[in-house]
């Protein structure tokens, strides 16, 4: 029996029109489709592919056992997620080893802070795996501001808002252009770090980049309110140009 392939397919930032031709083709043809989601939710990836799947598709929703209920530093967080990814990988391996191709969809790009990476590491040496890259959420965010993110020799730094305020501030000070992701409840810490780095007044907040709910505003205008998970902070570089 021939072995199937696991396809890690990036869907892009949210707008189905920004999906690659290859991703679209694989989804149209897929008999088995897997996607991540929070328990009890449809999941953003599943929303993006609505209407693309064949009538006889077999879906495999992979529901996170924990998201924000436990601190990232708690050993229980990693223990639960490790078991979850192992179970998901085992299921996908079983399908592929029985000769079935499986499409695992990811928001954004599969190799850019995506959950698919944890599956990839567990299956890559056992069955064929193909990764389909995609437009990242940060690309959509800086495009939404209407300004280039980097000029000339600008250095671009991508930071996770889950870092400590001191670490955020240190790295913000040493870069020209900046992207901050995974903001959510960390918005206060990020704002404080930007102020310490002297970059707060230049920062933009983009929510739901490329999605119908998209908003774009200076970060200073959003102070004092909560921001959604799909939020990205942008500071544009101002480097060399002809």
C-alpha cells in the first residue's frame, strides 16, 4: 500500500482571496482536512475555508486542551499541549500510513509561529510531508497601514507580547522596524515597553488584518481598552531611500 502525504497548508491572514493557488487547489481536492480550534469554537481556519471543501470531506478538528487558562510558565501548560500534539500526530500518521492524503490547514504561514510546526516535528521522518507557505498576518497588517514596513537597510524585529516588559523594551530599542504579535491581555505591558523604547507615538494597532472586521489606528488612540487576539502592532522603519 502506498503511503499518503500530510500537507501543511497555510491559509494566509484571513481573507480567502489572499490564499495561494496551491492551497486553494489542495483544499478543493482534499478528502481529509484537519484544523486547529479552541474547544467549542468553529475556529478561524475553518471559517476561512468555508465553501471550499468537497461534499464528502472528512473533517478532523483538533481542539486545544488549554489556551490562556494556564500561564505559559506553568509546567502543566507544556505537558497538556505535548500530549495533545502527540495524539493529533498519531491520528494523522495513521491516515497517511493507510495511504490517505491529509490537508492540515493553518492560519497565516505554517512555519511562522504556527501550531502545525508541532505536528511536523512529530511526523516528518515517518511519512511524506509537504508545506505550502502563505501570506503572513503581519504582511497583511503593515499593508493595511498604507506604509512600507522597511526601507533600505532597516532591521525588522518580530516580537511576541508574551515576553517580559524588560525584554520587549530592550529589543524594541535596538531595531528600526517592529512587529509585535500575540497581544491580547498583554497590551498594557507592550505599551509600557514601547514608551520606554521611545517608539510608542509611532506605533500602529491593526486588528483583524485583511478580515471584514479590520481596523487600523494609532496605538495611542486605543489606550485603555482590551484588544482582540488577532491584533498586531506595527512600527515602520524610516531607513535609507533614494
